[in-house]
C-alpha cells in the first residue's frame, strides 16, 4: 500500500472513531456486561466425579483457580464443601493425603492460620482439567 492510500485509510478510520465518540460521548466509558462468577456447585457439576477424593481435588482446584488462593487448609476446604452443599468427607485429611500420594496435591511451604496448607501440583491441575470431564 502506497503512502497516499495509507493516509486516506487513516483519515477514514479517524472519521469513524470521531462518529463513535460523538455517539457515545468521548468521556463516557462503555460498560460491558461482566462475567458472572462460577459457584463451587456449578463447577462440580461440570466434572465427572466418582469418589470423595476427586471432589476434594476438584474443590481444591476451584479454590486456586476460581477463588485465587495460592494455598488452602482444611478449614477452607470444609467451607467450600459447605458452599457447594456437598457432604463433607468423613476424614478430610485422609482424602487430602490420598491426593498427595497420587501426586495431585502437595504441602505448601507456609502454614495458613497456623494450620497445614496444601496446593495443587501441575499433575493435579491437568487431571482436573482433562480427566474429570
């Protein structure tokens, strides 16, 4: 494209921008609809969960990915189970330890609220994303 054609194209684009600004007002911000947050229950419904340890893993993923937690403790897992209206595991620590044994969770470096904390491993993330469909 030569220089004159390019300048003509820029002129047309500037005219379009001016019309749009006049229509919306140059100081007015256009509000886009915000994406609604996914609930813990909605997230669980998107997964094919067969056993209690899978629910623990899926909700651990939810805490990290949807809630933005770097790590989580027993209390936070219990809270998200209640929020999802799911029956609490009989032994949460045992369910977590089984996920650790499978390489899906690992102990976090620092405790949270003076309690042991965990985080997902990359293997755990991939399992939730690819194998729990």
